[in-house]
């Protein structure tokens, strides 16, 4: 057991607590910094995130135990008490415990990894991080969804092939007098002229719906670099605008 001095002086106790909290914060930041540096050498950061979370939890747990000992609270007695009430608390914390073990299963089993594209319960995105409690995915517009790990292990989910995470979809409304097949030939040809856009899978145009006012189509293509997805979405949207504008001038 650690030999931590106890005190009845509130001011000294407060100083001890502040020192412990500051030390714990510094240690967690150092651990985070060291782990992030590994990103240069390791493509799969899933296991590294697990180690970082475990170390952080241990640091905070030790800090809590030290603070309790400063106030003269017996650690063995505290742990025993926690064990006695653990049965009652476990019912209230069953979701937390379930997510914790599910997170360990996901990370060690490598069924889902950082960088994968998944869809679960209608939410689709790229896995940004897997923590001990939740799996964080980022959708096409940058929104982060925190999916409980128990959901990932208990419910079915879709896991897309690697090129899927580079896919770009653009919904366009075309006037009824625009020939959709001619539009498809023109826009897919223009898309293929950009080197950063993949030739396989090939770009294509899909019909979505038609009304009395317009025809809606979906233009789909894949980019080599995920980070350039928004850039080429803007470029191809402008190509569509130019085509529609020119068609209007030919009337």
C-alpha cells in the first residue's frame, strides 16, 4: 500500500488534491502525445487507442485512491465496500459494463477498425475512433455519431469495402427538356478527365425521381484521396451547373 501522508488541515489537503489532479492531467497528456506520434509508423490506430484509454483510466483510478488516502480513508475497506455494493450498482451500470466489454471485443477482435466505413441502424460513416464505451463514426458532412459498443456487438451492421469510403454522391435537379442520357454521357466524360477521380469503379448517373417540374438524378464517383472528397464534390457540382446553363442557352 502506498505510504501517503494524511492531514486534517483543509488547506493542505486542498493543495495535495490540486497537485494530484495537475499531475494526473499532465500524465494523460503525455500519454496521448506519445500515442499520437505512433500514427506515423502504424496505419491501424485501433489498438493504440485501446492502450491509451486503459492507461488513462489507470492514472485517474490511482489519483482517486491517493486522494482517498490523504483523508485517511482505508483503501482495503473502501474496495471491500465497493465489492459489497457492487451487486446493486451493477444493475444500474449494466449498460456501461456491457459497452466496456463490447469495446474490448471489437478492438481485440479487429472486426471493425479505424478507417473502416460502416452502417449501423441507418447511420453510415467512417470509423474515427473506437473507445472502451462507444464507436465514433463520421458521416459525409462531418457529423460524429457515438454508437454504443454493445450495439456494435449485438446488432447487425454493414461493413463496406475500402473504396466505398471515397465515394461521392451529388443529387442534381434537371429541367424536363434536358436529355438525361446525353447529360450522363457528358458528365461522366468530364469526371473521367480528372486524375484524382478513380476510373474503377466507373463514374455513373442514376435516376432518382421525376415530377412535373424536374428530373432528379444522382451523380456518383470515387476519389483516390478521402480528404479531397469535398473538393471534387464542389468541382463536379460546378460542371453540372455549366452543362445545365449551356443547355438553357441552346433553347
